[in-house]
C-alpha cells in the first residue's frame, strides 16, 4: 500500500519537483484523450493529478476505468500548472501531480446522490446515507469547526483552573422538565436507570466534595418533541463553581464566548455584553431570547385604544388583557392577501384571535382599524411610535402571554421577509431576573421555570408564601442572534430552602426524599454556595457555521421524530432480551 507523504490540501509552488504520495477519493475526472485529469480529495482539500497515456500507458489504462468516489493512492512528481490554468481559489491551484504509480484500494458503487452538491438530494435521503453526506465540503467544514470549538473550550477552562470531571450516564430518574429516557436493569428486576437530562445533581455534589471549579463537555438526553435546533441526545458545556455570585458566572460566560468566537472565527465580540431583565426582554421583543440585531420593538398601545372607538380592544383592556403594536418600516405595500396570511399565522401558531393593522400614507393612518381612531389620536400614534409614511402598524390585543409571544414571532417573520437583519452581525446578550416559577393551568400547580435547584432572588424571599409568581430567580441566559447559547443559575445550597421549593412545586416530602434524598443529605455536610451554567455546544457550533439546524453540526443526528434513518434506530429487540429484562410489550389496540 502506498503511504501518504502529503495531504491533498497542502501542495503549493514550493513543492514543484518533489516526489509525493497522495491518497483519497476521486472527486472529478476529465478525459482529454491522451491526458486524464482527476481531482483527488481528502478532508484537507483537493489536488489535481494527471495521467499521461504516452509516458505511463499501463497506469493510464487503469486510471481511465476509475469512477467517482473510488479510493486510490498515487505517487508522482509535483509540476507547475501551465500558464492560464492556475486556480487562485484553491491552495493547490498552482500545481498538478504527474502520476507515476497508481494503487486502487476500493471501487465505489454508483452514488445515491452527488457528494459534490449537497443539495442534489432531500435531507431524509442524505440522512439515510449520512456517511456519504459527511464527505461534502459543507459538513467536513462543520466538523472541523466543532473540533476547534471543543478544543478552545477545554483550553479556556483549563487555563482558568477548571477540572474536567466525568459524571455517570446511568443515573436515577429525576424530574427536570422533560421526559427521561429510561434504561431497564437486567440485574435489578423491574428497576430502571435514566439517561441524564443534564449532570445537574452530580455537579452540585462535586461542589459539596470540594472541587470548586468543574466542567465537562457532556452528552445529555431528553425525550421531548423536537424542532430544527433540538435533538434527543445533545452536547452541552457544563460548568459549575463554588463561592460564585451571579456576576461571577456571567463574567466567566462572557469571557468563554469571547474566547470561542476569537479563537475559532477570529471575530472580536464586544468587551462586555448588554443585559436585559426577563420582563424587559418580553415587553420589548416578545421573547426571552431576543434577536437584538433587529431594532424593531413592541410598542405599548393600550392608551390609544382607550381613546378609540374600537370596542374589541377596549374589552380586552377592561378584562386585564394587553394591546401592543409593532411598527414595520416601509411595508405599506403589503396587500390584503399578505396581511391575511400573517393573520392566519398568528392564529394558527400563537392563539391570537386576530391581527389588526393600519398603514401610514400621506400623513395619516388608513385601512384596517384606522377608522376607529380620531385624527388627534392618529397624530399622537404617529408621533409617539415614530411612524413614518410607508410604515405599517400591526396590533394584537389578547391576554398578555398571547400578545407578547405572537408579536415576538411576527417581529422575526417580518424581519425575515424584508431582510432587515445583518446576517454577518453578532449580538450577544444576557437575560436575567427570570421568574422562579410559572403556573401550569393543566396540572393546577407551579412549575420551576429553569429547574427545582434554582435559587430565588434574596430580595423576593418575602413573596415565596404569598406571591410566588412574582418571585425572581437568580437565573440567567446568554443569547446570541435570537438563540439561547446557554443558561444557568445560582443554586440552592441550604436544605431548608430546597425543601420549601419542593413543597411549592408540589413535590411531596416522600417523593423528594426518594428522588433527591442523596442530594439533600449531602447538603447536611457543609455545602458551599455555588452556581454555574450549561452552554448548548451544538447550538454554538450551529451559529458559528451560519446554519439554522443542529443536525448540520452533529455527525450522526436523528430526524425531528427522533429516528436514525441510517441505521433504522430505534428498533425492535428480540424476545430473549426482553425476557432477561423482565419486560413484556403491550400490543397496540386495533384502530376502528
């Protein structure tokens, strides 16, 4: 076998006259009669190799039979390309390799899609042949970026005295917001392990153990519904520290993100990241992960409604609801058909009862609900909300959650339609002061907004018994361009307060002891104040490569229905395995 001496991405003019050995895949070939040109590809790049029938007829005969993606090795001499044939877009574009020896290692069957054009097949087809899709230039680049980001993460945290400590993958099932993936135990009949949604309890125990700075790049598992940026198994950068304040964690998180962007992308982010409270983020942008590259903000509209004759919105205000507006610049051209489409979008996905609108033309507001507002009120709207001719106002009146979520989504939809966002810009942001709990009307109980170990804000402890919905937490998220990069909190380290939170969340003492007794017992033996955060590593890489879904940065991802089309998992197991696990399958009821 020919042993590689150079990669396909490094030969330059300086290598002319060198004897080299290359190995790789046939990416392209051109037969010009007595000369055969082949682009040989490996993960480092491409080199054009040349077979000459006159000088090496036997090798030429073999080379002529080569097909795309055949695996070969060649030995040859580096020569300068003829004048006019230099390719300035390739590192190797100044040279060719004239082949003197050829070894064919493997011939490829006809390809199910063109690996030189990732868009030559739909995603499901590419996922079925993921090992081929991984040969595409785009995914090869993505995997390199992922590697660099992982290495940079370790370098940064190691230089700041964090220890990388692995935690178990088989653990106790604990309620952390999503369903657990369960693993039956063969040796302990009728008992189950869970795959960790995060190493939350273990990293807190490491703080009790005295490891004051911990991290790991760790696999996490959640059995939940999926979107383009979600997977059943994902990777996070998990970080925890003792004697940390919220400011300490945010300073560390800021520095890590700055280091990653500079090291991997050579991009200098701002020296400090702006911070918004959860309340302000929702009121101004309709999202707790706002994309602040877009200046368009939600505007309060209730006072104008009170002065109007539009009774539908007046009723909303009288019943304690909210009315807010969005001013979209230079879009009075929107037809009624376009507005109806946006209205259906708001109704279908966000539960809004409708989408009101008015256009600004010739110094007045017209169309939509404009007739219900007097000239004086219209003038105030234009002045207060900075509405210019050519703008269009969209207004929603409903309960607060619907109004904020719907207008927040409309803001992004309009930005996408009108190209209002600079895709090359980076807008990091911290969101703080999240509510500690939120009401779950379906189960008639309080749910933890982050997780049950998040510390309440010390200034709000007096509201715990009387007004828990308005208790802030010491929780924080870091956001970039409308995506949550990571989040965390200062943890509860006192047993009494943790027990109180469990009771607030409806977790009975017996259940708390069963699920978290090991953690509560640890708190009895000198638990330090501690806090930390976890970054979504896949999402960080996704943003770095300017993709919109994390499947593009995971080597072997699942579909949105948690299937692996390549190896057909999940799959059935045989009866012997089920018997060893003391499990039986419930047959599906026949459908009518």
